[in-house]
C-alpha cells in the first residue's frame, strides 16, 4: 500500500525529520500517548503540535497549516484527529493511534496507517473469575452506532468460565438510566466500556451509584474509575500505544512498507479498589494482588 510512498521517503539518514502531531483533544490519555511517541523517536526529530480541542471543524484549518509546514509525517491521536487527517491530508504519510475499533470508521487511505489495539478479553474474564468465583452474569450497555457488540469469541470464553454476558442497547444518552435499571437486577457485575453515549462525566457517577445501591461491582477500563469507586479496571498505558506508533512512524520514514492497521497487544495493567472490595464482601486472592499495578 505504501510502496510509492516508501520511495518518496528514502532520505538522507542524517536529515532531521519533522513530525506534525494532531490531537483530538487535550486529555490525559492523548497527552500520554504523545509523550510515549516523542520519547521513542530519534532525538533530533522536530515536533509541532495541533489540538482540535474536541472540535473536528478545526481539522481543515490545521491540515492546511500542516501541509504548509513541510512536515515529513503526521501523528493523528484519537478518532477526530484521525478522521480529519483522512479527509484533509493526502500527500503526507499519516500514522493514527488511540482509536478504538478503527475498522468501523473507514480509516483507509494510501498515505495512512495506524495502530489497532487488541484487548485481551479472555485474560480479563479469567482474572474476574478468580476475584469473584461465583460470578455468573456480567452486563454492559452500548450504543451499536458507536461500539460493536462483544465478539463471539469473548462470549464463548465467558461461557467456558460459566459466565453469561448480558447486553442492553442504547441509542441516546437519555436512554441510559432506564436501560441500567432494567439491566441491574439481571447481573452480578456491571462492565463499563468506552462508549460515548453510555459513559460521560455526568453519567459515570450515576452508573456507579446505581450499581452500588444494588451491591453490584463495577468493572472499568481506566484507573480513574477505580479511584472513584469501581472495583477493578483493566487498562492500557497510553504511553505504550504512543511508543508502538513511533515504531510505525520510524519504519515509514525509513522508506519501509508497513501493514495497516497494525494489531498491537499492549501490556495489560490492573487497578483495584480494596475499599470497594471490602464493602462488597469480596476477598481478593493473593495471586491477583501480586499482579495489580495500582491499589486504592
């Protein structure tokens, strides 16, 4: 796919490359990815950053600046930045990262490659089964317009552990309270997934509080959720994703052809709230505590 591009990028290795970084928003996860990317690039690389501030309409303006800057490569961080780059940047190689389910958004172009993060659901289910051996039913909410349903493979892995996955669809944020009230009586744990319809700053407190009222543990994907009361979170260090993106970037700048999206299985990290475990009457086995990265 990038064969023609590879020839164009065969440059003097002494040349200091310039990388334009286009961020979807100024949030911690994206900033960590950028830091990981920068730390893994050659020390003489020049960087210039642009922040969409969550507003995709800035994409055209920043794309024009990037094209005029003479950048050798663009790093697009987050979905809005990746979509803006696909629509507006055609003659500079683009590497995207921090995009969940990239296939859903048709991030395909001759000048574009990216990172597809693989989440080890089976491993997470196994740890949950160890923490809660009597766990039989896990539920989650999702918007099918934004998030694919849990894969058949993940559902099968759950069944092998004696766990049934129960889902409820929502198509607007206003539907979340009703869907949650219907779901909670049927489940023994609530799994929060990254879905912007279901999970917002406002809805998180409601989801957590409603689950707590029924003594249903909450499983998350961000250590901040655990700090605020969720039982456990399985998460990926965004810096690891940025470092992986830098490997793609360096390969492209060296004139190599790379696959897209490149599947990446990052190190899984775990946060655990012992106070929540005690409140819910859950005893955490020592073999789980030994692999936890953060304890609250």
